[in-house]
């Protein structure tokens, strides 16, 4: 996960600086080469990158900016968005601590729209979704956090496992719990022990337990359009929800 002040953060104007040591420079370049190789093996992502390049070229033609001017402007905008998300984080953490999970979910949504590349916010929204019994959303958000890098990977796996357990996807939940314990063997995952207990029950009892969990959808918890409206009130402009 990139932080403000990281000289290689592509969302921060400071990224025009080089890292302080040659070893770090080489390591970062190796990471980038590996990322490029992964991209070339993924036709969908490669097509998305090509479209992004075309969109950037069309925007430069519209604004009259050079490529360098466009990149610096976007970096300033990304840095400002990251700053706003950071400020919202205190508010959403307070809402979560006070049990106002709906507000926390909305604020995390706003942060995801402002800084879509940041894995922290889908990870936190997954926790709010679990509290709201929106287990499919929790699984989606935890997966999104995992797709964005290895930031707190064990915690993302744990939250996805919780969601999958409540949905009755027990084999997948066990895989996530197992990987989380490999990453952080010192953790005590009570959910894993509960999953083992559930899987030992007779099939009829298992089905009864799953049916009693009552997974909810977004429209079960919020009014139609409520999340988008409230998130837009926070950021002060129209947003496009990522999910």
C-alpha cells in the first residue's frame, strides 16, 4: 500500500523523486517488471490499460496539456483525494466504534470512490458489511482488498472467511482461514473453530444453521440510492459507485 511521502507513490507528486538507495531502486524495478508480466498475461486488464491510455490521450487533446502536465495534475488530484479519505477515516472509525455500521459503510464507500486504489477502505467496509449481515458484500469487499495487494492480507482473508461461512460456502471459508493462519500463526481464529464445529453437524442441522443466518442485500439495509446519495453529500460531487 502506498503512503503519502513514499517517493514511489504514483498518486503523490513526490513520486518524481528516486528512492534513497540503489538496492531499493532495483527492488522496486523488479516489482514493476513482475507487475508488467502479470498484466501481459491478463487480456482483460491489458484491454483496460489500453483504454485508459486512449482516454488519457483524448483528455490531453481536450485540455491542451502535455503528457507530463497531465500526470502532475492527476498526481496532485490523487494526493488531495487521499488526504480527504484520510480525514474521513477518523469519522468512519468513530461511527464503527459506536455501532453505527450504516454510517461507517457509507463513509468507507466514499473513501473507496475517492481513492479506489487503496485496499484499506474495502477491507474496512467488509467489516461494516459483516456487522450489517450483508455477507455477499463482505466477501466482495474483502476480495477487492486482496486484489489490490498484500496489505493486511491475513485480515482480509479472515473477513472473507467469515462472510463465506455465513453464506454456507464452508470449503472456501476453510481455505481462507487456513491461509490466514499460515500468514499469522499466532492469531486465534475463533471463527475457524466454529466452522469446524458446524461442519461436524448432521447435514439437516447444517442447513438449518445456514438458513437462520438471514444474509441481507444492500436494499434490505438501505433505501434505494441511499448509499450513493449520502456518499455524494460527503465528497461534495457526483460519484460512481464501484460496486
